[in-house]
C-alpha cells in the first residue's frame, strides 16, 4: 500500500509528495476531482484524518449520533502532530479504508471533514513563539501524489476559489479559535509541560460537546466562571454557540487569556488559599530551621565537653 495521507496540519502528508513552493490565496492550481477519474476514491484509504471540533459536530449530527457514540464507533484517540494535545482521527476498516467510502464515493460528502475538503491543498500556519500580537505566517502548499489523476485535469482555480468551492472557508472560520490554540501550543514545543488534567480537559472540550455541556451546567463551573444569562441561554440551545464558548474556555484555562471571567469571590478565595499555603510553607521552613539549629547546638555542646 502506498503511503497516503490527508492532513489539515500539514506535516501529516508524506513530504516527498509536497511541491516545493509556497502558495498564496491568489496562486493558481490545475485540479479536478469527480466520479469519472480513474483513481476515484483511491485517496480514501491508508490515511490519517484528524477531526476538528466542527468536523465532529457536523458528522455526528449528520449521522444522528450522540458525541460519545460517534467517537466510540468511528474514531481513535491520538496526539495532534507535534503537540502533546490529544485529539481523534477517523478509524480505518480492516482494509485500511475510510469507513465512509463506497464505490460510489463518500457517503458523508456534504459533511466530510476539513482535511478531505482541503486535499490536495495543505495549509501551514506558524505562530511564532505563541506570543500575543506576533503575526503568524500562513501559506498553502500542494500535495501531488502519483496515484491522483486530478492533477491531469484542465480545470484551473486560485487557491481562494478552491477553498470556497470545497467549503473549507466555512470550516476554517468555525475552527479558527481552536486552530489558534493548537498552533499556539505547537509553537511552545514539548519543553513547556502541560498537566494531565489540562490535557483531559482539552480532549473532552475538543471532542465531546455533550460532555462539555454537562460540565458547564452540572459541575461547579458556574460557581467559578462569570457567565451572563444570555450566553448561557445561547449555549443551551445552540451547539455552534456552545462550541465557540468551548474555545474561549480552552484559551482561558490553558493560556490564561481572560476570555472567560473568573468570579471576583473565587479570585479572592484563591488568593487567600495561596496566602495560607505560603504561610504553611513559611511555618514549615521555620520549624525545619529550628530543628536543624537545635541539632547543630547539640553537636557543638557534645564536641565542647
Ligand atoms: S483525483 Fe485525487 S482526490 Fe480525486 S479521487 Fe482521485 S486520488 Fe482522490
Ligand atoms: S470522509 Fe469521505 S472523502 Fe474523506 S476519506 Fe472518508 S470517504 Fe474519503
């Protein structure tokens, strides 16, 4: 089997198939994929399709499944490449084929994932240093695999036209804040450690909005965060609003962006706890010092006998 992959995150794709050129939105490509190509559906196997939160939301609604069932049946947990952030990718069947492909094509075509929409275009986004106010560098690249005959077709597009035609622009808009979080984490590298608890929260929020909703309304979440009633009403009723809210929560809890406001009394409570902890530390240090001093005095006395 040849090594084929579709990756929203660039590096998933075999580098030898990437044309050595940076493309802009106005760059032109020649490509067309349709049921008449001899390679039809050849690219829907032996692939790594990472799902974004918006992909999961659309797919499970299309398949009429709750998030946990969709995740269990169709996905496998993995780490988003070059990060320690856990996510999910589509499970392949025993022949290495996507579970949604048939000879007639993709059975979830109207709701297919972002990575499938982008192909054969890839997007790279470097958020230097992960710092606020520092521009990220974004460019596109073209994947040209031998088996893909779409490159031999006459249809010419700009990258911008391709993106609009495939509905990638809508996906990117929906996932924007989440992608920024991933890029930001990626730019920190592995040396900046992340707690296991934070990773679990990232996974839950990024993959299972049903669970995140219960986390908001059935835990102490609303005792900690100051969320106005209008926002609460919206996220109760509208999953897209819930998803947008989840990105704000992730940015706030992972990077302290302040997108969500912590209640004043909780900040005071936390400051008091920290002060108390600090008091404990000082007390313990004093006790240690006193006992070391007593031991030293005892030894000195013994020596002087
Ligand atoms: S033309 Fe390329 S993208 Fe289209 S079916 Fe063939 S291999 Fe897949
Ligand atoms: S989701 Fe559809 S387009 Fe994407 S790999 Fe599977 S069958 Fe192919």
